[in-house]
C-alpha cells in the first residue's frame, strides 16, 4: 500500500489544471451547482460557519456571496493551490465588501498552527486532492477541539448503478479536473472518527453537506497516517 499521491492529482498538476480553467470556472460550475447540487446546499453550508473560519480549496470564491447574511462570522481566511483561481476569488471577495484573507497554500500541508480556527470548511475539493484523509487530518489539526468541520462534497452514490457510471466517468474527469467522482468521502469522514452532527444529502445521495466535530485527540494517533486508499480497503467497509 502506498501513500504517495497519484500523478493524476499531484499538487503541481492540479495547480496547472485549475490555473487554466480559472477564467471560465464560474460559468462551467454554475451549471453543476444550480442544476445538480442546488444553491440551497451552499447556502446551508454558509449558515454553519462560525467565528474564525478557514476555507480550503476556495476556488473562485463560490461561497463568498453567501457569507453576507451570517452574523456569526468573525474572520474568513481562504486558501487554494491555484493562483488563477485565487485571482478570481480576489474579485469575488471585493464584491462581498467583507474582509477576506486569501493565500496560496497546499491543503495537505497547511501553514497554520494547531487549534487555530473555530470552523474549517471546504466544498467540492476533497474529490481533487491526492489524499483526502491527509487533507481531513490537516483540517482537524488546525480546527479547535471545540470547533467544527463543515464539508460540502460529491461522493460515490449509494445506488450501485449510479456508482458504476461514476466509476466509468472518473478517469475522464481526473484528466479534465483532477476530480474523482467515485470517492466515498462521506464514509471516510465517519471512519476517521469525525463526530457527525449533521449529514444531509441531495441528488441521489451524491451531494453531502456534513457538519462534524473533529476526531477526539486520542483517536487521531490511532488512525493518523491511514491514507484514503488504505481506508477504502479495510475489510469491514462495504464497497
Ligand atoms: C472543484 S474546485 C472547487 C472550488 C470551490 N471550493 C467550489 O466549491 O466551487 C477544487 C479547488 O480545489 C483546489 N485544490 C485542489 N487541490 C488542492 C490542494 N491540495 N490544496 C489547496 N487547494 C486545492 C483547486 O485549485 C480548485 O480551486
């Protein structure tokens, strides 16, 4: 078993892919968002953000327009690998009139101290990182023990026919966007010991919005180092 990132989703490749598609991203993603996921899910995510918030893989800042109505926010920091996406996010941040701190950073190795944020959030990016488990650990590490993790993600569908189609389409999608359609990320979050407060899904159970407390500190040592691939191979997990 290997923990090395697949070249298909190496940070360098993902950065190049997203730099390239940044100028047209909003038009392309708007369709997925409105038709398949529904804007309501992103709105729901925004209402769960509290205190000092970190968003990883912020992209063009699709969540920013929904922050205005949240009086619970103290600060908002957003990071992404792609300078191109961050350029678009900068414009989106200006449109909100809210102070948003932007930084170019790899979500698998965040440059923040342990227990920094009240909320750590991400949307539609755990499908793209080479190692989602490592990224989730980083989210937990920089989140205060009493803070919350808020994840919006598309996952492997519970329906076997749909999941087969997702599996077939994944190589194409990985080439285009580094994006895996068939990752059971909702299950990964549970298996890693995140304490789920809320898990709502939509569109055949493909889109999930999960609100969770980070895993207990003592649990982290036990599972730390387990990569996504290893977890998905654990025998007691139903495939
Ligand atoms: C599919 S886009 C989603 C963007 C945005 N969160 C949204 O909901 O529209 C995935 C984003 O994750 C970023 N990304 C992928 N891997 C990353 C990593 N290891 N660290 C930081 N950002 C990453 C990409 O650059 C891209 O902007």
